[in-house]
C-alpha cells in the first residue's frame, strides 16, 4: 500500500476533486501542506497578505463557479482573521472551505504559542460543519467530506483544523477518487404546490415576485423572466441580495430600498399576493413599521432551505425546491391554468405595471438630474457613467454599503448572473479579494470591483495579490470620506448636531487617497474629482492589461 504524508494526502484530494487554486497565508505551522504543494503543478497556490483576503478570494471564486473553493490559514490568529469571511459565506450560503493549521497535538493543554482552548467552537456558529482532524490518516477523508458538505444544498462554508504535527506523518492510502463528489442541487418542486401558487397569482389583482439570490445561483434568470412576462407581474429583488436575480433593464424590474423596506410600488399599490422564490423573503436591517407584508397578503414561498419557509410571516403555499425547479413548475402550472378571463386580467395588469415602471423611471431620472454636474460627484452620476462606459457583459463585484442602492437602480444590469454582492453579514473587506477570486474563475474576463472607501481599508492588502498575479480587475472606489452607513444612521435619529453625526464616521475633508495607495503597489491609480473626468478615467483604466484603480470622490448622500 502506498505511503505519503497527511499533507500530501490533502493535496492529492484537492487534485482528484478538481480544485484549481488554494488561496492562503500558511504561517509558520503550515510546512506539511506547503511541502506537498511544492511537489505538484495541478493546484496553484495564491498568496495573500491577510487571511481576510485569502478567504475572500476563495469565496469569490466559489460564488463565481458554484463549486467549493479552499483557503488555507494558520492556527488561532489566522482563524480569527478569517472568521468574518466565514460569516459572509455563511450568510450568503457560499461553498467556502477554510483549512487552518492547529498547534502540535503534543503541546495542546500547555498554553503554547498561537493556541486556543477551542478553535472549533469559534467557527461553529458560522459554518455548516467544522471539525478538527484527530489522526493523520483521517485528513483526506475529512477534506472529501468538507467538499461534499459545502457543495450540498443549501450550500455553505466548512472549517477544518489540521494539527501541524499530523500533516508530516506518514499514512497509508490505497485509493483516491478519480472524480470529485458531485452533489445535485436540484430539489424538484411539488406539482400541487405549483398548481395552488399559479391559481393565487393568476387571480390576484396586484401580485408581486420577490426574487432571491438562488434564482441566479441556480441558473434560473431566464425562467423568472418568462414567468414575469406570462403573469404580467412586477419583480423586486430580495433585500440585501448576494446575487442579482433579474435584469434591471426588463420592464417588470423594480429595485427598492431595503433599509426601510416596503413592497408598495408607485402607481401599483401594495401587493395582494407575494411570491418569494429562492430568497429570504424579508431580511430586516432595522425594525419596520408597518411591516412590508401584512396579514391580508397571501404569501407563496419556494426555497431549497426549509428554515426560510414561513420564517417570519405566514405562508399560504410553501414548498422545498430549488429556484429553477420551482420556476419551471410554476410556469407550466400557470400555462395550464390560463383562461381567457385570466389572460385579460394579465393584460390589464401589464398596463398597470407599465404605469408603475414609468413612475419608477421618472423617479430615477429626477434623482439623476439632481446635482448632475456638481462636485463632489453625485453617486448616481458615477454609476450612470459606469453603465455607459463598461461592457454589457462585465462582471461586477459590489461592496458599497451605502452606494449599493444607487448601483442597482442606475446601472443597467443586462446579465444578472455576472453580478455579485456581499449581503447580510456586514463584515467589511469582502469585495476586493472576492473580485480577484471571480477573475481567477473567469480568467479571460475583466472584473470590476465597486468598493466603498470604508470597506476598502479592511482588505487593501489584496492590491498586492492583484499586482503579483497581474489580475485584470478594475477597482472603482466610491470615496465619500466616511463610514456613511453609520453616519446616515445618526443623521436619521432626529435633530443631531453635525459634530454628533460625524463621531466615529468621518475620514476628513479629502479622505484617503486610494490612487496613491494603488501606486504604492505599482498599480495604475487615478483620482477623479470632477464629473466630466469620470468617463475618460474609466476608459484609461479599462485599457490597462492588469489591475487598475479609479478613486472617485463622491458626495455624502443619504441612501
């Protein structure tokens, strides 16, 4: 029977499972794994300068491929630095795997350097599964299980602790699977639930679809478009979505603020039937009064995650199903239940939806006209210039906590499956490393990272990785010189003095010069202060073969 080190068995498992990259910062205890990596060419190690960046890159790669991606960190300090990234992945159900070295088992209990009383417990509440490998021969088995658990629906992150002395131990392993464990994410939809849901939607006066991240994750955007057209039903995205499920250019598309959520569309009114598909139906940022869904509203919900069904509000029809299966079943049920009377009802509803969309577009145009030529630049001016300058099929990674509403309302999203965002976790620093992971998943494509200035400072070390591997990522910094999410919270709490509203939020009148920071990493960086300079700066940055950064000074607008 062949022998190898436990570290070699882990690398062999990565290779046999089709893992292309290992993102990491190995630390001083990672020798067993790194020695095995150095002896092969199939898995490429991508070095990060901070564990947030390592895990964030793996997370971005996992979201872009819908396959598990692996980060490698070191002992308790590395785990602590990666916990925020694990939380991001947990809240957004991303198949991220974090491997961490653990102290030598012969030292545990002696309070050695970089140890803790229980590293596993730290990761337990932000993972689907976490474990410490107890024996060298169990390492490959544990990694295979981690890959399976992360990929199985509902997807989510996994954490494994690897005692450093075990990684160099010799083990006997006689078999590695020739193919990765493939777990189907298809959860077929109950036909009776689809039939009842179709009847409710067709007989409604004002149905509304709340589309979630799973629609894009499951490759069901076109199925959602077909259903919306068939029923003549407006579509809004789930609050704080991590993938964009619907093209904003579609006449049924509406983007609503999620911090004070209301599903009452202009010229359309509050919905009498709400269909939630592949979503967290309500994801509360703060207490809403009144709630967006009233007791009189009929609710339909399809989700692959049982926990989400009826989690907060009552549900009239519910079924466990992936988004694509649900939409296909619902589309077939609607077609079967369509009658001349229901068809006429849909035609009249289409007219109301178009009136609502015209009112919505009017609101956007009115918003866009305000301060169009002013400096500091209005965020909607920046977004509209981006929409005009960037290719239609560009990949967007968005971590602008305050400006994200302007991005989704003013950017023409033609390919929602190419739009990624950090949603409900609130751990800053995800966006820049995630953009690098997305680019590695699509190596021939340009990726645009839209990052708030506050978020940028949590993972600016990723600039080094972008330059080291010459990743063609265009970084656009939405620089409003403040933690605006915090500042807006203070602004909205009454008649507060400017001094109080700026406590713990402001970065000074000129903020941080991110163009100079990029230049320190040998990345072309340009600062933009006047609106007329936006388009030329974007065009110059797009022409750069490797990474480039455009630092845009924007107004401190409230979202």
